[in-house]
């Protein structure tokens, strides 16, 4: 199970590990050129844990361009716009924890992708 707009962008692999009313935990793999587009959430925070490659998280928050290497993590708080992409041609895999609250995906206008 995933959100209604998940089919509007390409993700190489997605595996839902846990999904309850208030928590979602899944792994995703992005290859070169794949981007999770700019969006925000009303209630849930997104915590990213990089598993392989390097994950780039672009954000409207205090940190604008966050690079995660394997084992590193960061949290994007609800209401903060963000997009996600791999840093290199090798792609990236990451664990995504979305909690606590009802999940939504609010698309935002396209911003530049560095």
C-alpha cells in the first residue's frame, strides 16, 4: 500500500515494511534520473536513513541541500517542503520512516533540482 500519487513518479524499488494508521516504514531505491518530487506532509515527519549510495534531500527548511551517506540519517518535519534524489549514477537506497499521524502527500510547485 502507498499513497494515491505514488504512481505519478518513478521509483526503481519500493518495499513497505510497516503500515499502520499512524506509522509507515518502507525502503526505496532510486536510480539516476529518478526524483521523488517536491511535496510536504500535514502531520507526519519523514526520517531518512541512507542504506546505499548517497541520498540528496532538497528542503525548504533550514538545511537546503542535505547529503546522506550510508548509516546517516535526517528528519524533515511536517510542513517542510522536500524532494529526494540520488547523488550519483549508482543510485541510492534508503529507509523512510513516516510518523506520527495520518500520511498525506501534498505536491508542491517544481523547484530547481541541484
